[in-house]
């Protein structure tokens, strides 16, 4: 494999001064050098912050558990508790949540979509601890 270093490209760039095609040569070398700088910066960024995929997975799993736990506590608060420990979900809640569960995201009312976006933003915040993602206007 043939490897060209930035130094070699710089020498060719300097040599092009004496060529009849110097502007063409120099503009193409400048493009290559600029792309190398961008590529180098991306590699440095990636290497500077190695993603620990297992820890990211654990952090997301912890969030999923916290979300589920919060939902279950809310659900039980809505229920009538029977003396044997059974939780009776009221009909209004069953109807509401079954209807909501059977609705595609695109067909949800805007306030429900907003609530789902807040949850997505919380997940993105966890992911941002591992990789650089631009923040969206919330």
C-alpha cells in the first residue's frame, strides 16, 4: 500500500510553483490537505472519547428500569387495591391506555407526542455523555 503523508503533499504543493499547471495542482492538493485535516480531527474526536458500549447499555437499561418503575407506581396509584393484593385497574384507565397503546406515534395527540419527546430527550442526554450529538431546541 502506498502512503502519502501531509509532508509529502506539502512538498508537491511547493514544487507545483514551477509547473505550468500550478493552480490546478495546488487547488487539488489543498483539497486533499483540508480533507485530511477533517479526517484527522474526526479520528482524534473518536479516539479521545472511546465509547464504552457496555456502560452505555447499562446506563440506558438503568433509565429504562427507572421509567418502568415510575410508570408502575403511577399505575398502582390509579388502581383499587383488593385485600388479597390484587390491583384492580379502573375501566377508564383500561380504555384510555388500550386506545393509546393501539395508536401509532404519528396519530397521537400533540401533547402525548410532546411527552414521548421528553422521554426521547432523556435518552439522548444519556447518549450524549458518550458521543457528541448536537442538542435540539426543546
